[in-house]
């Protein structure tokens, strides 16, 4: 009697199972990394109400009362949530105070540098350690200040008129700052709640007393006098609270910045290995075949097509904006103005070059609103004539 051998167990694809395990481990690691990034972003700064220092909020943490009083005193208060909106206001830097409150740190170094060129006086509310190198080099934040009433101890006009302030401020150590830096409301040796310095030719005032500007605390001690004199020094105040839409250009920690340095080379190596394996095991392709395009597309067809779309949709405002933006850019170049010149500067230069009345140039480039297609065509012709006049006037330069 013979017995047959038991069937052999099925073969286990060890290699495939090992790869699957590695992929699962990588996926789990990425999930944990994402959770860690979210937790870090949420806990890096204390929670704060969305209405905090909002110029339109009447809640205890808003600042509508301060804004209303400033307007009653003749200060033109403008609000902005993006850097583009600040630029679009076109205010005169010499007559503008720019308030910046970037609680979520969405602005980057280049954006903060750009802010210093938009106003001759910038007031930064509760600046954090990542903002200080750009706004006030050498100044260091100190979080140990205690709540209390701080009497005036400097000659800053806003502080002198206030006499004292009440709050729980951030302190700013100026021991390593420039000699021209002035501190006020001392919270510790060489540490102050308010610091005035000069950076890139712009007067910068650091204010660690943000609560003094809120509706609920504006009447405490000398908070009201301090806030009104601090923000009402110039005819125009731009209240800039950056929106999270500018987060892509800011410096909030990202998964890339939190990833260990060795991860990127490993990922690149894996991509190279995958590419080599694909070339090695993939199907070979034949030689490249050159094919001529059946038609030649003229460059002006795109312009004409867009114009037809504007006409069909009745979008005269969009067409007008496109005409004026292009004309202003070319006029600025023809007049030798820098790319960052304001519309007012372009108008002044064009009026000086052509001898035209400034109001007429401003009406053509900014103010006139066509009421129909014929008026739009007429305005377009006027823009072409103006551009031709500027070209003839500047050709000999």
C-alpha cells in the first residue's frame, strides 16, 4: 500500500508582501506627520477670537469704537485684508500710518519688506519672534510681562499724552537693538511694551499692548489717549489684518519645513529607482516623428477672441480695466518710472511730459466710466492718443 505525499502549501509571495508592508508603514507615517503639523500650527499661538482687533466689530475684543472716534477726528481709516488691497489704496506714504496685525503669521519676509515701502510710519501690533528681524532687527520678544498699569517713562508723544496704559503686554528687549531705538512702558530691564525704531527708512512702532485698542479696554487708564494719538498722527490710517488667503506666501510652518533633511534625498532616490525600473521593464517606444502644425496661429487672434468674449458678455468694466492697466504700465515705462510706481505718480509724470491738465489725465486713466460701447471705443482711442503723445515727448530723452 502506498500513500501519496500531502500537497505542498501554496507559495507566499514574500517580496510582494514586504513591499505592501513598506507602503502601509509610509502611509501611516504620513498621517502621523500631518496630524503633528496640524497640532503644532494650532497650539503654537494662544487661541484668539476672530473678532479680535476687527475694525468693524462691536464686541468687547473688537476695535470699532476706536475706529469711529478716529474717523470723527478727521482720520481717513481704510481697511485691507491683502497686500494687494493695501497697494490698491494708493495712499501717500508720507501721510499714512499703516497698522499691521498678523496674528496667524501668514506674511513672509518679502511681504513684510514691501509693507515698509507703503507708508513712512508702520505700527505693528503684537509682533512675534519671526516678524521682529524684518520690522525691528535686534529686538527680541519677552513673554514674561505681567498685567498692570504702566506709567509713561519716555518722550514718545502718544505715550506722554496718555500718561499710563493698562494691560498685559508683550515685552520687547532692546538691549541689542540700534542706539536710536526708543522704548516705553518698561516691563523689565531694557524691555518695553512699546518700542519705536527705524527700519529701511521707515518709522516702525512695535506695540505689545493690543488689548488697549479693544472696545472692552479702551477706557482703562490712558488707553484711549494712547491709541488715538498713536494711530491718529497722520491723515490716513490703513488697518491691515492679513487674510489667510495670503498663507501660501507666508512663513507658517509647512510639512516641508518640518520634514527631516534626510527625507528629501530618500524620496528623490526612490523616484530615480522607480524611473529606472520603468525604463528597464517598460515597453520600448519607437523613434520620435516630427509633425508640422496644420495651421499658423497669429498672435493677435487671442486678443481679438478675448475682445469678442467681453463684447458678448457686456463686460465693459473688465475691458476698461484691461485697457487702462496696460496703458498705465506702458506710460510708466515710457516716462522712466520704476515698476512699483503708483497711479498718481504715473499721472503726474504724464501731465508733466505732455503738458496736459493733470485732472484731464486722471479722468482718462482712472475716473471716466463709459456708459456704452461707443463711449468705450472713444475712451480707447483717447488712451492711444495719450500714449502716442507721451512716446513723442519722451523719444528725445
